[in-house]
C-alpha cells in the first residue's frame, strides 16, 4: 500500500494555497508525480505506479523514451521557438501527410482544444454556414463550441445542446446540433431538417470508450458527402494510437478534415488540423477571397522542440510490429479485466479498443453516452481508489496503453484488479 512523505504532503498543502482546487484541473490534487520512465511513474513520496494515464494519452512511446529525449536535447541547444517556419515542423507535416489518409496539408497549433476549435471554424468558413453537428458525450476540447453536451447536467431532447461550463454564452448553443452517437437515423433526420445550415459534422471515431457500430462511420461519410457537409474526425486521441494512420486507417473511412494531438507531439505541446487541400486553403490568404480567409496564428505553434519530439515518436511507432504488440497487450488486458469482473460477481461491460478502454458497471450493449449512464459510477470511482492504493494510476474513466507496457505490467495489473475487486465485492456485500 502507498505511503505519503511529509515532503509530498507539504507540496499538496502549498498547492491548495496557490492553485484553485489545489491542482491543474486534471487528476486528483493529492497525487504529485515526480518522474516517469517507460510505462511507469513515481510520485514525490517514491511510490511506484504502472501508468495507464500516460499524460492523458500523449506518451504512447512511454515516458522519457531515449530517442525522443535525445532529439529534444539536441534541439534545445539550438533554440526553443522562433515564431517562424522551421525545418522540423515542415518534416513533421510531411510525415503526417504520408501517414494520415485525409491529410493533404497540415496546420499546427499547440493543443487539441485549439485544433478542434479551428477545425469547426474551418468547416464554417468553407461552407459559409454556421451550424456544427456533434454527438452527445463527445469531447472536442475546452472551447465554447466544444463544451456542448459533453456530460450534460440534464438530459434534454435532441438536438438542443447543454453547455458544460459556466461562462459560455447561451447563443453558442444556437449553432450546435446534438445527436446520439451511433444513431445514423437521427443524423439523417437532422440533416434533412437543417442540411442547408450545417457546415460540418464532428465526431470522435471511437467516442471516448464507445466504438462505432457497424456502418455508422460509413453512413456518416455518405450523408455528409451527399449534402456537401464537412466531415471532421476528432483524432486527438485515436490518431497514431489505433493504427499509424489513426482510426481513419483502421476503419477505412476518410473524412474531409481531422484533428491530431497527444501522440504526435511526443509529450510536448503540439496538435494539428489536417485535411483536403481545398478546405485547408482557407488558411492561405492568397488562395481565397478576404471574406473566406481564416486567420490563425499561435506563438508556439509548430515550435521545433515539439516538432522533433513528434518526429522521434513517429519514428518509434513506425518500427515493425509496434501496433501488433500494442493491440495484443491491450486485448489481453481487456479480456483479463472482464474475466476478473465476472469472477467477483460484477455485472460490467469492458468498452473500447485495445489501446484505450474502460469498464462500465452495467450490462451491454452500450452504444451511446446515455448507455454509459446506466453504469454504477460509484463502483467505478471506488475501484479507481483501490487500484491507486495498489500502484495502478489511471484516469477517471479510461485506461491508456503505451508501447512501453510489458508482460510484467500486465501480470501486476491482473493481480491488482483481482485484489481490488475482491475488496470491492466484500464492501458491496456488507452494504447489502
């Protein structure tokens, strides 16, 4: 079990004094990470964890990968950022064009939030329309348009969105239409009613941990193409994770635009919008009339340190057998998780894909956001607490895999699951 040093407890207390809620707004403020290597991290008290958070996804190659570190060290000596074109940003854009089916051109930003916000703006600029169709429960960053019906506090009738944060003007919701994920009929009906107003449809190909049902992504592609609506794949998570070419390679569906982040920055602030040259032309004032030009700048966009980290990471991911090993490890974990849940008497559904998954304490099938609400969230939270005590670090609702996770990590994870689920089952029995 974990122990906390006086040093770490003092840091926690200092954070509470100088930071809202004592943290960064991400994970629990009671945990302060000191270092990471491969698939593991250590906190300020020296406790070791198998890390299934991996920075919320970007550390796909593992923490402190030697080739990424070497590339960054070499570039730091030459300068950190220039607010000007640099060789490595150009080379990274070329690598993305070579890898990602929809990518004919690339524009860099510093975060997935920026990428998603610009992609929606780009769709609006390209089509000269205002509305964006998204799916309930989908996360598209922290912009006003992105934070619509991610985790709505009340379930309203579709297609009206619910703002997920204070401070978002009510009028933003007037330009967002919301549909249930995996419901192609609902999308078709909305397009039939609002087709001449819809600029784009933005979708996570795998929505958080919910995979697409057969025919859903294909149907979206057909509907959007028929009505000349820009189809945006939010691949901030799935890009370079499900396959080297992302979910669009994995499922064989090519959108008009996609957003990329996390893995392609190698742990440094970098994200991208990529897509068809015809649509990306709106970033080029020489290619479109002034009214159609989309102004976009960013102080650190495509900075050389992030670019070399991304290039080194993609080089590692291109090594033969990388995705076969990643998916095999993830499949073992998903199957082992399901077995242990059943052994301890829990009704649960392990959802997702091998590189990114979670268990929902509810029977399947679960195909949309409202289906996840059938799960017992209190059991999930308690299991996370028990796992943390046993050296398993993960996000609130997701396990992220890295290629650094190995057989010993799997073995220890199985042991932690068995032990934690045994405690959880005993607690439930006492309460019943």
